[in-house]
């Protein structure tokens, strides 16, 4: 007979989610001593999961679905409507194959080269500036990289304002008031911009290299053999450009880590790709970014003696799984060398989701992210010298995504 699931007793917890942010599930895992508990969020019953075992359950697509899991405020800003995040089964596999077909070694080399080239250019042109925010700079650099790689034409005079509009999409889903509405407005502007380009490609008004995402997504055929409507094609092209721009959040955290852990920075001088990668893996593990993934149970079932009712909203704690004491030694210590000879499973390290790239919802851009971060780290440590002025490096655990308050400022930069 199934037991009752541990309960986070009390009223609706929407306000606690907003107040505790990244810590919401972790605080209750500790207080209730469980990886599975029931609560109420946004007026409905919700199940919260954490840790690699529960992650494996969450990514079982015979038990969970996505089509009605994402809150409207997230679809209106971050995801867009009709995108891959809300698809299941055949439709999801077809769409995911469209994304994964882009992610080969050649693409990773090209992205690494572009990131290096645009960081150089940025700091060459910034020579006259006193101070640069690494977070804001990375938004601009990565928009240029993303547009080059996807084949989307970018007008130099619009680069900065577009970079800001794109960041509105990921700075607004959890925000209230003006910030949230700014996100919605930027979503509709950006959707129209890319829809126009999809039409231009289809009507032969612009030339795009056939290997570029703008071309392949514009001509992609779904599982029924139809072209995507232009709105959906645009949402998916933005599902490349937006998160590439969002890697800027982790650039801010790289800047913070280099500042907080100078002895680790010292080890990176002239380091090879493997050591650079340990450091950025630890940045992705240690600092918060994407708090939870959301799904809904698709059938009634029992797991570890607990009953799961069909249709229940379920949140998987991404941040807390990366700090779960069953999977990580000294989880609260920043220790890049933990990744030496480390044993990865599809479920124990999930800053960008877990499970399978091709058959599940794991982030299509995880390798892109790693290349972008590794190249940026190498640039900051081995190509550039800079000072770090007095500033506020703290960040809030309920600010999603969390970025240090002064956006990581540097000055007196010079090339090595
Ligand atoms: C999905 C995080 C960068 C493209 C996801 C998911 C997370 C995530 C948590 C959802 C996992 C789930 O629902 O189970 C991140 C973070 C990034 C990042 C923190 C760092 C900035 C990227 C990049 C790209 C990308 C650079 C593209 C080049 C996607 C796509 C999906 C996705 C297309 C949807 C996959 C699906 O539903 O099957 N990402 N991501 N992401 N990500 Fe990323």
C-alpha cells in the first residue's frame, strides 16, 4: 500500500517560492529530510523532487509530460509559444532532431573561434571606456556570436538594443510588475523580427548559407511532413539566440569565481582545456541559474512507495540536485578538481536538465554553453589583464537568474 507523501504543511507556497527562490526545494529537503514532497503552488497541488534518483524518475517520459506544464508567464517571455519545451513524444523527437543536427564538432569549433574573436574585438573597441560590466559585455558579444552562427543578419547599429531586448526574455519570467511586462513586449518584438526573416528566406529575398539554423529551421519538416508555421520557426530560432545570449549570466559568475577564489584562478594560467573545463563545470554546479524544470504526471503510478496522481504539476530541483549530499562530497565548497576522474551519469549533474539530449528535454545547447564558457574563461585568464574595482559582488537567492548586484565590473584592462 502506498504511503502518503511528506507534506509541506500550510497554505499556498507561491510567495515562499518567490521569497526563497533557488532555496525553496532545498530548504524543505533539509527540513523534512526527503527528496520527494507535496506542496501547493499557484493554487494547485505540486510535487517537488530533488537528487539524482528523483531526476531519473522525472525524465521518464512514460510517466511525465510537458504539454501543459509551463506557466503562461514563462511561455509569454522565456520560451515563446509553441516551442520545443512544450512538446511530447513524436512531435518532440522530430523537433529535437532539428536542434541536435546543428550540434556537431565543427559547430563547436566555429563557436569557440567566434567567441574568441568577438571578445577580442569588444575589448579593442572598449579601450576608451573606463569600466566594463562583464555581464553586459557578454550579452553583446554573445549576440554577435549567436547571429553569425545561426545566419541571422545583425545590423551593428542595433546590436546593443537587441542584446538588451533578448535579455529581457530571461530576466522577466519570474519577475513581477514592469520588469515582467517589459519581457512580454520584447518577446513580441523579437518574434516579429525573426518571423520576417523566416519569410524572407522562404521567399528567396535573402541568401543564407544552407548549413545555418536560419535556413534549416525555415525549411524543416515536422513529423507530418509540413513546414513549421513562421511563428514556431521564429520561436525555435530564438531558442538558440536567447540562451546563447543568456550564457552571459554564467560569464558574470565566472568573473565572480575568479575574484572569490584567486588561488583557483592562479592554476588556470596556461592551463589546458581539461583544467579550464573543471573550473567551468564547477561554476555551473556551484552557482545558481535555472532553478527548476517543470512537468506533469501523465498517469497514476507508484514510486518508492509514494502515490503520484495523474495530472500533478511536478518540479525538479536543478540547483539542489547539483548540491545533493548523496551525489556530491562537500557540496557547498567550490572545488574544480572534484571533476578530475569524476563519474557522470545522465542525472547527477543537471544545471541544464538531465536525461537524454535526443529523446528527452535535456538542454540542446549544453555543449555550446561549455565551449562558450571555456573560451571566455581562457580569454579572461590568458589573454586579458584587468583590475577589479570596489563593488557589490553579492547576489540574491530569490533573484532569478541571480547575477552579482554590480554586474561584475572590471577596469584598466590590457591585452597580454
Ligand atoms: C532546454 C538550461 C544554454 C537551447 C534547457 C533546459 C534547461 C536549460 C534547464 C530545460 C531542461 C528540461 O526541461 O528538462 C540552460 C542554461 C543555459 C542554456 C542554464 C546557459 C545559459 C542553452 C544554449 C542553447 C540552449 C546555449 C542553444 C544553443 C536549449 C533548448 C532547450 C533547452 C533548445 C529545449 C530542449 C527540449 O525541450 O528538448 N536549457 N540552457 N540552451 N535549451 Fe538550454
